[in-house]
C-alpha cells in the first residue's frame, strides 16, 4: 500500500479544489523539499508521518471496560488505527494502547492506567 495515497473519511474540513486532489501539488512539495536538502528517504518518511496524522484524525473511541471492570476507552475503528500504525511502523496494539492508556513510572515501578 502506498502511504498517503488516500485520505481517511472525515479527515478535516478540506473540500474539493483545496489542493487535496491535485497530484501535482505533492510533486511541487517534493520538489521544494529537495531544494532545501531532503533526500528520497526523508521525503518518504515525511509522507508516512503526514498519512499517519490524517488516519489518526479519523479515529473515534468507545467506552469499554478494562480487565479490572473499570471504565476505559477503546478504539472504535481498528482499520483506521491499523493504517496509522503501518504508517508509523509500530504494532497496532502498541498504538492503540498508547492512545487509550497512561503509563507512569514511580520508584522503578510501572503503572498503567486506562483512559476513559
């Protein structure tokens, strides 16, 4: 899958004609990045990061229960989180856990609390 080739549904307020559907706009951006010294690998990394941000903006969360019966947030659309995780090159479960929990290290002990 080419990263950034399609925007997720509901990703912002841009409308047709805002430059979103102009393939030449990306080519112009790449040309400008090359002028300031970006190489092909850096351009690809930037494209993946931008794609990840767009996919993350389409995420929604549901109320669920954690393993202790406490109220917790859960990612509603795991397909979108999967796309974002691929763009970020991280495991989907790690991304979802990072978005729905808080980790604190106190005195060498790690505490993970579900966010609600």
